[in-house]
C-alpha cells in the first residue's frame, strides 16, 4: 500500500502467505503481514509458492517453500518451508530496491544496478551465460541451481533499473532504455520468435 503495509490472501499450503503458519490453507480476505521491527515494506513479488519482499532500508526477506533454493537460503534449508519473513543474510551490505519472483526462482535488484538471482535454473533463468559441454564444445546453458544469489551475467557497462520475472524467464530494463531477456523461450517469451 502507499503507507508501506503488505496485505496477502489466497492459497497458503506452504506458508507463502507469510503469517507464521500454514493453517488455514486458504485466506479469502486480505491479511496484514507485519514488517520486521523497525522496517517498512517497499517491494514485493509472489512466485509459485513463495514470496520475496524488500524493505525501505534495502533488506530482503523471503518465505514459502524452498525446494529449489528460491528463498536464497543455504542448501541445507533446501527442503524447508519458511512460514513467515526470513532475512536473506547473504545479501547483507547490498541495498535492494526491487524484487521479482518466478516459478521456483527469485531476483533482487540493488542500488548499484546489479541483478542477483537464486533458485531453479532449469531454463537459464539465473542468467549465468553459456559453458562448453564435454560433447565436442557445443555451447549449452549453465543449468546449475543456485541456493545463494548469483550476479546476472550482463555487460559490465549496463545499469539495470527494473527487473521482472515470468514463470521461467526474466526481463530487465537498463537506465538507457535497453531490454534484456533470458530464460525459457518455448512460447516466444523472449521476443526472439
């Protein structure tokens, strides 16, 4: 809301609503998710059974299911559920101004114009470039899932001002109006035909 409050409703089987419990399974009316002490919500995105939010001070919190590392927690927490906001300590020192969420991955944009991605990378949605395979040097996407944020492989002179996530793809807009797209393109999501 305009006064930095976060309201949620809907399906809550995995705690993605963020109210501290997964009962009831459905919330039919808006429920307030309290910001951590001394914080105010700034940006929020809902993925496929998880939520990511940033605060005015630039801290990032995630909750819901972490099956592919989409909460940005360590690998040991991979199969866990977080039923309320949990701080992403791995982005400490970075002031995040915008967040985005896809099916099983998340993105965070910091004040330096850097996009950080974590979670499932099955279709290259973490923007980690290409690597040579062992089958004759053919380039194939680097599909390794990441449980900690990784920096998007974009040109070093690009300053990103916005990031948006689709189901398995990402769009980023640069300060000079450039559009960068990566991830799955099975239905033309990347505009490449």
